[in-house]
DNA sequence: CACGTGACAACTC
DNA sequence: AGAGTTGCCACGT
C-alpha cells in the first residue's frame, strides 16, 4: 500500500461503472433511490449516483429511469423534458405516481440484488443504511 | 417547509 | 500533465 491509496477499488472498476452495474440489476416495475444505490456501492454519496447517471449516453443500456430521489419523486434536472420522459418510462413499466408526483416506496422499492450477486461482483454484503430506513 | 451544509469522479481543454 | 468544468442528492436545523 502506498500513501495515496485512500479507496481500495478493483483495477478496471471505476466508481461509475459499479454504479451502472448496480442500476442494471433493477428490474422493471421497481425503483431505487440515489441513496440506496450509493449505500450499496460503498464509499459513494447519493449525489455521485446522480452525477453518474447524468453522464450516461442516450443509447446506454442502463435503466437510469429507475433511480429517483428519496422523496419518491423524479429529481428535477436541467432538461425538463427528460423529467417527463423519465416519468413516462416508469409509468410504462407500471409505476404509479400520486397527486404529489410521488411513488409509493413501500410498493415499488427495489429490495436490492441477491446476496450472491453482491458477493460475486465485489459489493458489500450489508449496506450501511438507506435514506428511507434512516428516516424511520 | 425552507434553508444551509456535506462531499466527487469523469471529462475536456 | 494538471487545472477547470460539469452534473438527475440527502440530511439536519
């Protein structure tokens, strides 16, 4: 170990790629929060998840629309049309929004990947916390 | 409920 | 090679 090794990450596995790998596991009909993804990735902030998703190319195979904020709402961003598109994609997958434009977390929250998948892909078996849990 | 605070990697010159 | 730019959040008070 040299003095610059703050974060141990596997060679070739950039943080963004790990975020993408995780988001790819979210099945249609479920959504995850930025904080939930961040907790699974480890050494990652919810904001970074947003950064990573914002950097995705349009033709990406990552289901970015399945990640929303802890309030259960679609995060506003620069391109307002993108927000509408995200909602459209989610509704096509069966996600319902209430009058406040929020989803019902208890119904559609992604439980997370299988334990063996986590282990096989170098993720921590137990996420420290999720924002939704921390509040309650 | 509104506000301020915390905290990061990838890309582009 | 290094500095500057960019970008979809959560929490406590």
